[in-house]
């Protein structure tokens, strides 16, 4: 194409917690999916990391918005503004002019037609001329190097911020899948609730997330024990500051209910899997991707419960983005949607 140099190609993992954008096999944006908006004029003040620093710390004239909820667009205008600002961040570094955009955006496998349309419209309104979509578990499988077009069964469990995507993939298609809302955000809110009930202390979303990252565990006996995390916050009764040292064993107990729901959903997808593909999965194991895969001991817990080996993918946080990047380079892939 004569003017192909005027076309900018972006692979976008539009996640509930983080947005990752690849261009030419290079990660150009890796920021929290959050935007700070001026209430007076409706314009964005900051996006990504800067906006997250403002989260739960804003003045009355500024509000911080997480525009994606449960893996789908909850605030259309804020999503559009966020994508537009991220694209501007890339263009400031690389382009004097604004080129034509070709995008591949990943979406949850349980997305309805309305939700797909919302992603397409938000992408087009933020400058996308040619927008294609790919399901998250398919992108995750591509991103960790699985041959998704082979006539064999592979199973992916992608634990993101808003949704957990469980899918069996064969011959370039999703054979059986489940998209559940038990994911990173639910784990964070359960930690907040646990701190209220157990220690009578109120902590914010950011502190709860830090606890999850530092000492998040799925089993109560880790090979390498973790130091307790000291959380600080106001006492619910007196509002005086208190410190509460939390152990990883407590977090494992706190997350037990949610992880049990995850186990049930994995078993339900296995029940829907044809026998030949099932035997492939038993042989190959099940692959964990997404930020939730980093919860310590999760693979051991699931392997013990389901009796199939579980493998945590290399760099699970970026698996979906890498797979979306591969799909961008191969626009003829049969699983890409418009």
C-alpha cells in the first residue's frame, strides 16, 4: 500500500485493571486503566499511573474513573477519552502528525453484541479507522506460544481484573468457555472486607491491592514463607489510626471462597469438553495467565483439586497483550472479528 507508512498499527489489551498497547512488537503503553476528569469541563486531567496516584485522593473538582468494569465498558465517554490520551502519549514520542490507526482490541469471551459494539465504537471514536477484536483467552493462548490452529485441545484460565476467562481452544476456535466475574477486583474487595471484620480497620482499594500483590496466596503453606504486611488505617469505631500486621495465611483463608468458585467454573468447562480434547488437556496441562496467576500457590491448589497439572505462564500479566500483537500481524486469522 502506497501510504502504509501513514498507518499506525496498535494491539490493545483493554483490561479492567491495566491497559497494555503494543506497536511494532514493542510495548509502548503499560498503564492502569483509570482516568482523572475535571468535573467542570469534562476534560481528562490525567490518565494511567498519574490518574491512579490521584485515585481516592482527589479534590471535589476532580473525579477518578475506572471506565471498565467486569471486563467491559461501564463508562463509554471515559473509555474513549482514556484510549485517546494513551494514543496521544505514543504519538508525542514518535509522530509529528496523527497517522491513521489500525487496531486489534481484545474482549472477554462472554461479551454480548452490545458490549462488542461499545468497544468498537470507543476505539473508532478515539481515532481507529480499522478495528478488529479478539477474545481474551484466544489472545492469551497465542501470547504464551500455543498453536491455537492445531487439532488438539489447550485450556487457558486467564484471571484478569474484572473477569476470569476459562476456555478450551482447538482448531482456531473456542470449543467450551466460561466468563466469570470472580477475578482480581473481587479479591481486592474481599481483602478490604476481611480487614474490616477481623481488625476493625478501614483500608482503601490501593492498600488492599498492595496486600494482594505483596502477600497474596492461595495456600496456607508456602515453600518460601512471606513476611506479614503491616496495614495502616482508621479504626472503624474510634477513627484513631491503627496498624494491623496481616499474614499470607490470613489472605489464603480470606480468598478461599472466591478461589472455590473459580475451581467450580473450571470443572464446569471441563464437563463441556469433548473426550478427545479432554485427554489432550490432561496430557498438556492447563495454563494460567493474567495478574491473578501471580497469586502464590494457586497452581498447586488447582492441581491438587482438579488432578490436572496447572502451569503459570511466563510473564502472565502481558500474555493477552502479546497474543493481541501476534493477531495484529496476521489480519487473516479466522478468529479475528470486526
